């Protein structure tokens, strides 16, 4: 009995490896997005602390007030840029998920095709074995009828 061979096995293997790579890339993108979220949270904490310090201090000279405003402005710009990066990575993550989903559909299709071909192969093998067994049985019957 010859061994089952799936003609598209190379393609299936390549698609499975691509799926692993896509998963790794997706994890890397998610990690980077989380890093930007952490940095944004850090800046938000700094901003809250700055506002608390300003409330506690009470009065400022015009120079101190101007420096505080510039500092707050700079923190807000940093928060804004972190927001942009978070959104950018969100889009990249969604695109990567869509790509992973499409690749996964292709892998499943190939796996179903492989299983279908395997079942067909086993059915044909079973038919061939049955044919051989029928021939052996027929030869026995002929031999027995000659010996009688």
C-alpha cells in the first residue's frame, strides 16, 4: 500500500509558518502599543501632579506662571503624541489581525482539503484491498471446484 501524499502540503506548511510569524508580529505590535499606553499614563500622572502642585502653591510670579504653563503645554503635547501613536498601533493591530484571519481561513481550507483527499485515498485503498480479497476468494473457489 502506497503512502498518502498531499500535493499541496508545501503550501500548507508555508501558510502555517506564515501564521506563526503573523502571530509573533501581532504580539510585538500589541506590546509596543501597551508601552505607549504606559508612557501616556506616566505623562497624565505628571500632569495631575503639576496641577496639584500649582493648586497647593497658590500664588505665582508671572515668570513662574509662564514656566508652569510651558511645562503643562509640553506634557499635553507628549500626551497627544502618545495618543497618536496608540491610535496608529491600533490600526496596525487591526490590519495584522485581518491578515492573520485571512491566512487562518486559507490554512483551514487547505486542512479540510487535505482531510478530504486523505479520506478519498483511504476509500480507494479499501476498494483495492477488497478487490484483491475478492480475487483471492474467487481463485480459492475455482481451485476448490477443480479439486472436487
